[in-house]
């Protein structure tokens, strides 16, 4: 059996693994499907379905959509519209995203990233799926009792969490990712796949989902979670916590105040 052994001494044992109602002002309906949040938005004048991902640093317009709209550059600047909010003069990358969106049942026009979201208070509910984007003074009361300090690493918001393989544990900064379909991924600066025949399959869009023995997040212990690896982009970024695990809560990303509020679902 293949294993992922982390350089901090951790190990993962491998295993293969909605009805819409009207939204309020400042809100929009979304879909939580195939483990990611999908929301209607408009980027560079291109309307469509976009993945909402708090752990993607830069907003992306799919290359196919950009070509159809007549854009030939790969770095654009323009408007992003989401949930009644218009963000002006935002940088937008034009990239191929077919690997990321191939498992979704409808065409995806791009990704709304953290660069657009970080100036606002973002509320995400998964069932029913709702997204709200508001300024600090208009966010209203949330009522979540769990509050985690939130910092920034490599253009992503991060919170503290701990992972373990049983006898060994590691505590670090993990990006909560509303657009990631795996409950937990570890940076490959922290973890490795010794002896794996196809190590690429442990990364995003691969088919392997090893099991992580334990994750401690927001005061809750989760065991034997489907997991994987991600490319190391910063030594302070330990990994990401994906939407399948975040869906246990209602979320408020209070980016201006630097905190993540969580309200457990019933």
C-alpha cells in the first residue's frame, strides 16, 4: 500500500478513493457541486458560472471565454461583478482551467479569487447555497461562536490547524478553500509520496485520495479524511482545507478584520 510520508514525520495511508429561492440585496444564490462553490458572476464583461475560491490568489477568466470575448492578452484589468458588488480595475489572469473544471456538469467561465474578495466581508452558506459580499459596515450580525484569527500567506487567507498520523502531529497555517474539492491537502514541502508509482495523482485533479489520520480544525477533530498534496508556494503555507469539510459550517470571512467566523450546521 502506498503512503504519503511528510518531512515533518507525518504519514498518510493511501486509499482510492438544490432548490433556489430569491436572494436578498448583497446576496446571490450559488451551487455546491462536486465539492466546490459555483456562483454566477461577471468578469471583464463575461457573464457565467464561476468557481468561488477563497484560496486562489488571483481571479481567472478561462482562456476559451476570453477568446470568445475578443481578448488576446493573458493579463487583463477590468471589472468583476459578484452578488451586486462591482470591483473596478481588478487584475484578471487568462488561463486554461479545463483540468480544474472537467468534473463539473456545466461550463465554468473562470474563478473568483481572493484578490477580489479581500476588501469585503464574505458570507458562504452551503445548504441552501448562498453567497453574500458586503462592506464591513453593512455585513450585519452573523452569530457564529467560533472565531479564528486569519492572516495572509502567498496571497491566500490562512488559519491555524493541526494534522496528525497518530503518534506525530504538525501545527501550521492552512488556507480555507471554498473552491477545493478535497477536504485537506498538504504542501509537498511538508509531505512526500515515497515509492508511489504515480505521484502526480496525489495532486489536484489526480485520482488518488490518501487518508489523513486526523485533522484538528476550529476545535473539532476529524479522522480518516480524504487528503492529498499541493505544490509548495510558500514555506509558511502548510496546505489547504477544502469545501467538503468547510461545508459543515456557515462561514464568514471577515477579511478587513482578519478573522474567520464559523457557525456549525445543525
